């Protein structure tokens, strides 16, 4: 099977989370791997730190965790290997990670839903729409996940400083532009 990495347009949805009504950014990607391998890459701290950020904590339902440069959260639900639900920022954000078999044999589809009740987020001393920020954050991380799964992520890749990596700038810009297009369409 020969495929190339593809970045489908994100979606913007609405739903209620415990903190209130939330806007939900939805990112979907299909990877050339098994559901068990993708689940492991997304939940095993040793693997996760290679492409996402280092994460430490109590990895069980009800347990809390810390993400380098991104704060802490609580594991709300876990149904391996198909659903992981997290609460972030004291409940103002919620993430659902869903995995299911891809349409082609040997592939798995990842759907990441990030719900937020926040209107804005500060980056580098400037305020941005919270949804806009997700594009610049998730696009490069999901791309790094693809490289990692293919064995092509450089050994010296620093997941906690991806934004400083010149090779990730175009991916960050694509993600930001995609999220801005969603906001403009609202």
C-alpha cells in the first residue's frame, strides 16, 4: 500500500461539556498502522513524548497528568484501544481521542476532538481565538505522529519545541490557515 500523508480540512462543531457550551475543533487523520500500534503511540508516555510532548502522571481513569508546556488534566474515560477522554484546565477544555479501522486494509483512523469553552488563548504575549490556536498546535503534532509511525521522525526532534523547527513552519501555517477559514465561515 502506498499512500501519502493527507490533511483533511478540520471541522468545527458545538457541544456541551461540564464547564458549559463549547466550540469543538475536530481533526481526522488516517495512519498506515494497526489500531493497537496507534493506541500505543497515543497513550504510552515513552512513545508519546517522541511526537507530542512529555507527559507524566497517574495514567488511569480519574488520574491526573501533566504535559510539558501545556498544563495538566484528568483522564475521564478510557476504552482501549478506541476512546480516550481527557479534561484539561480544570474542565474548561475536553479532548476526545477516537480510533477506528481505516477504509483501507492496514490503516487506522484517528479523530481528535478538542472542545473548549475559552474564547481566546495567549501565545507569545498576544491573544488569539482559542480555535485558531489549535490548528498551529495539532497540525504539526499529527504530522509528527505520521513521521514517527513511519520511522522517519528525526532522532533529535524536540516535541516540546516543535514550533522552533523550521521544517514544521509550513505545517503550522497550514493548520492556522485551516482554522482561520473555519472561523471565517462561522
